């Protein structure tokens, strides 16, 4: 009975990649980075959405109180003045 070939190991793939000509290595690296960034983007979007939903619920329940842009500006100016 034939068994399926397990495929190359990570070490073998790395060794092959390190033997690539510079232009091909750059192309491969770009593709790998794009894949990692897409995964990170999905995670970041999910975390941001969860934060927005939580903050909306906190506002609706009265747990936190919003402020106007002017109130926010004054609060930031006070904080900056304390640091000087």
C-alpha cells in the first residue's frame, strides 16, 4: 500500500527559500508579509468592532457619559498643561 508523501519540512522550505536569487526572495517575502498582514487586519478589525460594541453599550446603559468636542479639547489641554 502506498503512503502519501508528507511534504517538505519547514527547514527544507527555509533552505530552499534562502537559495533563491534576490529578486525572487523579495517577491516571496512580499507574499508572505501580505498573508501575515491580512491575518492581523482581520484580528484587528474584530477587536475594534468588539470595542465599539462594548463602548456603545456602556453609553446606552449610562455606565459612561459622553462629552462634546469642546469638553474633550479642554480636558486634553488641562492634561497637557499638567505635563509641562
